[in-house]
C-alpha cells in the first residue's frame, strides 16, 4: 500500500523540481533477442470470493472490492531448482486500499503451468485447519524471495483499512518450494494512523554457502516524535513528521526475527525501500525521499532518490547518498490531460524504485520513472553504481521505443548470470483518440552494461481503463522480473493485465529464453 499525496501537491512538486539532464539509451542493431513464450495465465478464480471481511466504514463507506482481480505481482526463482518459481500478488483488490489477501502462485515446470495457495496474511486467507488467526482485514504489498538454500520468504503489510489505524508487517516461509507456508511471523504492529506501517519488501541472501537462512525485511513506519502529546491539528502542520526506513532480519530461516530498528533517524519521509545483497555481503538499500517532515516543503531539492549501505549485516547504516532528483510527473491518461480526481489517472509505482545486482561484478542497477524534461511525461530510466552505491551514473532512458509524448512506467530490472541487464515496463505508445487506453508490456535488454538496448514487445495492447479503480486505474505499484533457467540466463516475466471487461485484472507469466 502507498499513501498518495493530493493532486495539487503532486503538481507543485512537478513544477518545483530541479531537473537533471538524462541521457537517452541507444538501440542495438545486432544484439541477440530472447525467445518469448506466449503469455500464460498465472492466476485463478479467487479463493476468497465468499469472504465478507475487509469493509472500511471508518475510512471510506463507498469503498468496494473487486472480486477476481489480481494485481501488484512479484516473482522469485529457486536458486537450487530453477524450474520452481513463486509469484505473489494481491487477490480481490479494494478500491480504497489493500486486498482480501495475498495469493502465492507457484510453478514447478519453469513457468509453463501454475498452481495457487496462500499464507495466512488476512482474515480472508485464514485456513480453518490451522490454529493461526490473522487480525488483519486486508493484506497488501506482496513480495517474495529465495535464500541460497531454496527457502522462500513471503512478506505482507496487514491493515485494517485505508485508514491504517491498525497495521503490521508479517513474514511467512516455505521450505518445499511454496507448496505450503508456515504461520506468519509478526515483525511489528501499530495501532495508530500516525505511527503506521507501509510499503514493505524482503530480500533473502542469495550467496552460495553463506546465504542460507538469512533474509532482510524493510518497510517504512510513520512517526512523529512527541506523539500523542501533539494535537491532531499540530500534527498536520508538523515538520517533525517522518517516514522511517525500518529493518529486521533473520539468520535462522525465519524462525526468529531481530527487533525492528530504524536505518536512519533523519527528519525525512522515505518510500519504496528495497535492499540488495552484494557479492561481498554488503547490504545496499535504495529508496525515495519524498518529504522533509510534513506541511509546505521549504525547497524542491528535498525530493530525490537515495541509497545507503551496511557492511555489518544491517547493524549500522551509512549516511544516504543522493542518486538523482525525484522528478515524477502525475501519471495521466493521455485522453484526460487535466484530471480533477485520482480516479481519472493511472496509479502506478511513481515513487518506487526497483533495483538489481550483478552477482558477478557487484554492479547495481536501479530503474525509476521520471519526467526527464518537465514535459509532463514519465519515462523509465536506469542508473548504475559500480562502487557499492556510493556513486551513480547519469540516469538514461531505456524505453527506447516509447514516444516522447506519452508515459512509460512500472519499470522493473534484473541481471542474468551472463550479465545481461533486462528491464520490463508498461507504456501507452498504442493510444489513439479512440475510446480506451491501449497499454503494452515491453522488455528491453542490454548486453554491454547498459550502453545499448534491444526492445521486444511482451504483451498487449490491453485496455488500462478496464483495470480496477483504486485511486486511479490500478494494476499494481510494481511487477515481477527474475533470472531463470538452468544457467539463470533466461527470464521470467510476471505482470498484471486487464481483460475485456471492466474492473478486471489477471496475472500473466512469460518465459524469455536466451538464444
């Protein structure tokens, strides 16, 4: 889940941002292309369709649930059995935030077929045969990762409703390739809309021999020092409000977790924290810095992408390094250039980065969407660090086939074993004046460290206006991309599309095979 600023605030941010030059990636004429399979349906009819939990009269009496919608997928491949793939996604999205539960879709044949089950992250997903009872009306922000021994870790943000008066972070593990999931371990809960939890991710340690049983969870926790002594009115105008980057880890395969701690205690609001493990064990966390406290922001330079690292397994973290200015434009429907509500926009991961590491060289690749020239159009760009996240290259556009006058968004990045850098994203290049919003799924890949790129269309166009409306047409804040195959030079693409009916979304999987 992600709290969204008002449209007028987004507009102010766009006009106030200090923009940097962004290079445009070059197309490669002779690079190899992947062989793309036909899209395979990786979701199924909702197992929670009969559940009545999850209403939110305290937050939005008009909130509705969209049965049989599957959005916001993530995916991981078992390092010890590459035919074993697990994807996690939201099942039955609510219009005002979260879903009835998170479903785990697993494949044991490299993505040709999929079966579904789930961990007990919400009331709707409780198994009657187990003693565990979830306290959460809804679940959101699915993420999944494998450690070097093939243990899977699945994380969830549990919430009462969009009001976030009650929220918590939970992790469930599987030692049988996702066939079964343990009762969730509760990392944290909060009972206040001031000290709320949001936007989690989890990264297991992939390093052979030393990564077994290790995983790192991160999320943000809203905090206002001195609360609840501060009045509600004072809280709204306080510059002390912050979104704290939180951290907890396990070294015993999820049996126990460290007490959650903040990675830094600066007066900033972070979002989209995501950790990668470098070959030498260094942890690097990338994130967006959205605000300094609350209220009117003093300067535009406070919005930026950042990274910080830990050399001691997360005990201590270095000071954040600025990567690039955060210049995200409002993700408008090109047919509605001047929206009056969020429901007339497309909701996506505009404040969320994605990051991957080259497991041979330790190079870090990060993608995000930005308005590169203040024209009002977002484009997916990539930046690279070869020194552990201290310095980063000038971001370059990788959406080489996307016209300048339309959006690309929800970029996700992966690096294969042969050091191919791959990025998947959506764009609106097929849109016309006709009704609907045709949307395509694209894959670009570079075989020279990001100097040149080759593009392939993966899926679509499908009509984004048929997606469920959740403060905008919504297929998720992110999607999944992972190295696959016996030598991990292939890719598995895991993403959401709308269908031919209103308020619809399915999860699709595509195998990209390296020649």
